[in-house]
């Protein structure tokens, strides 16, 4: 029986929604350096079952101590976003790779039974259409900073699988495809476009805007994540989680946001400063079959809910 859940990167956008869905049902330990603190928007502080520990995934002794007694580790901590990665590629590799190693080590040393590893859809490289988990993963050339993030996450997947086989840890990895929603912080495209639209600022669309993305609302992603945490029969699996029915060009997305916010912002086209992903659409058949995953929030509904939240809170989120 699962009683205690430990979440690295637990103050982040996606983790805040996971905690919101689990608070009051389980003991939850949040381990985070608070560089992106979405939990400040949640009234969870009065819940005695949620404990926040400020710490770094590169500090193995501290993480090990904080993880004691946990049944499950959800490892969501990472440096993410192509601009953050570009600013410090070596630190990205260090945090994402060694941070995963430390989380796995701490899990084994403290007797954690189940480990959920956050990977990324970036492991499919610059073009993926209906990509399956068994497809070949690929990245761009060495020297292009964008692919540091994908390589670090893919290495983490291999590490997780190895620990599962060698130490009996029940490991699963998830590859998120463009998750968005309230409390998103950092470099999310929808967050950035919505905040700019609400402020009347220019919205940048790179190249000609025909790049294609599938957008998954955060509550749908969390529903799949919960299945990964609690199901007993999926050990050692990797899952794509996204919403292929919510697929649109980047330009189309910007136009939808302008219309829904009634904004006077202009769309401006600029060359992308680095390598670009032209298409990213997942195959989620495996998640449907093994997790009963069924995305329920369409793009327009998800945008409406996100816009409403950013209208109320965007000074803190922008």
C-alpha cells in the first residue's frame, strides 16, 4: 500500500497539479530548490500531509535523508526549456543526468518501491509524427545546445531502466508532449503567448509558423501520471503522454490566443535562433492500452481555462 510520495521538482508547474490531486489522501514530501515555485498559488500550506523541503537534486545526502520512508519517488526535477538549456548546457547535463542518478541512488538506499522518471518528447528529435515508444530516438548534431536537454533525459531513462533491472526498483518513464495549463512558469509557449497577448505586447512566431505541435492540458497529463504511480502491472514501461487531437500549427495557436483574449497584439515573424522541431505529434496507443489514458480537455477548452488563470495571476507568472 502506498502511503508516502516523494516528489523532486515538486514545486514545479506539473507537480503542483499532481499535488493538488493527491493532497489529503497521501503523505507528500516536496523536494525542490524553488527556482520555479508554482506551489505559491496553491492553498496547500495548511494541509498537514504536505511537507516542503528546500533542497537540490545534486545533494545526494540531503535528498536521501528527505526521501526516507517514502514508497514512491516521482522524479520531476530538471533544467528545462531551450533558452535555459542554452544559457548553461553543462549545468543542464549535470542536473538532469546526475540528478537522476542521485534520485535513483537515494530511492534504492531508502527502500523506495516505485520510481516514476520524467523524460521528454525531445528524445524523438526534430520531427516526430505518431511516434511510438519503441521508435528509434534521435537528436540533432553534437554542438547544438538544444539537444543537450534531450540527451540528458534519454540518459536518465537508461539509468532508470538499469536500476530497475539491477535493484528491483519498479521504474517507469514518461515522455510528455507539450503540457500546458494554469500555473505554468518558465518558457512554455502558451504561457508566453497568453501573457504577451494580455499585456498587448508583440507575439513572436519563429520562422513561418507552420511548425506543428500537439498540446496536452495538464489535468489530462496528471491523470496518466497517477496511473503510473498506482498501477501494479506496468513495471519497466516508457509512455508517451500527450493529446494528438489537440494539434495545431504554432501560427494557428497564436491566432487562437489573440482571438480568445481579444488582444490587439501583433504577431511578428523572426528566424529561430537555433535548430527547430518541425513536427511533434505522439502516438498514445500504449498509454491508452496500459494506463486507460483518454485525454478529455480539448485545445479550446484548455486555452480558455489557461487564459482565465493568467488574467488573474499573470503578474506573478509572467
